[in-house]
């Protein structure tokens, strides 16, 4: 085992509430702090994925 981990999280509807206007979506201070802590954890990479904006453009 290498001691490394990847934490992948979905933004739209998971970390932040869905909004009709994608530009109105905001990450809460608590979730922002959690992501910062994850990013500082040894051997951990945090990845945030989002596709709502792309999906709304098609």
C-alpha cells in the first residue's frame, strides 16, 4: 500500500445546492474549510468535479 488517497467529490448537488443559475452557486464556509483540511492531509489529494454548467449549455 502506498499511503496515498484520492478523495473525489461532486460539486453540483452534493457540496453545494443545485441552482437554476449556475453562477449563483456558492460553497459554504464550512465545506470550504473541510476541503482545505483535506488538501492539507498527508498523502491526500482532493478532487472536486462538476458538470452542471456544461450540462446546462447543451
